[in-house]
């Protein structure tokens, strides 16, 4: 799974290694310009077993939005 807001390169890498495309997980909340923590948690909890999940551990690119230490 990739965050909904990510670079095309990340989607291309998934295709190159032959992994099935999955629904992206929510990351950015456009109204408050912050992490959609609730949406992200819902999407990750709903992921199929053995899913690959790409997490930007800091300086999420392209949004620049990071989880707080408490959210991590």
C-alpha cells in the first residue's frame, strides 16, 4: 500500500517488482493540511494480510506532513 499522496516513482516501483496494485491509504487531510491519522489507521487496519506498506518515516514527500511522536 502506498499513501494516496506519493510520487509516481513509488507507483512505478510497485509495478516493476510485480506486486499487485492495492488501494492507497489515506495520509493527508486537505481541509486542515495535516495528517489524516484516523483515515490512515482505518486503511492500514483494513489491509490484507501480508500487505506491503510504504511509510515515509519523516518529511513525507510530497506533503511534508509527519505523524507526531505520539502517533508513531
